[in-house]
């Protein structure tokens, strides 16, 4: 998928552990781990907003677009 989650980089910049972030935003460590690894298909805006509030960052600092070879997008070009 061309969208890459860079949450682990922001956690390192803020010197915060995943466990602390999960507690502060009200999700499980397991779900945060899935988000960090990019294994989720989406994220709720309220969850993203809580992450940004705690880490004092913008959504664009947590997500990056990295295009791959054509046909790499699972949704297809028409989506």
C-alpha cells in the first residue's frame, strides 16, 4: 500500500513508548502496534486526532505517501 505510517518515528522524536501513547489515547497496545506496522486498512479520525493531540503533531507527520510500481494499489486505479 502506498500509504506508510510513520508513527514510530514520531514516538521516537517525542521519547514516548507505545504503551504510554496507547494509554493516553484510549486504545489497546495491540491495536496501536497494528497501526504502527501499517497492517490496518483505516484509522478513525477521532483516534488520529487524539494521537496528534498527545504527540503535538499534524496528521501529515504520521502518514506518508510512497508510490510503488503500477498495480501495487489493491483498490485499483479507478478507486
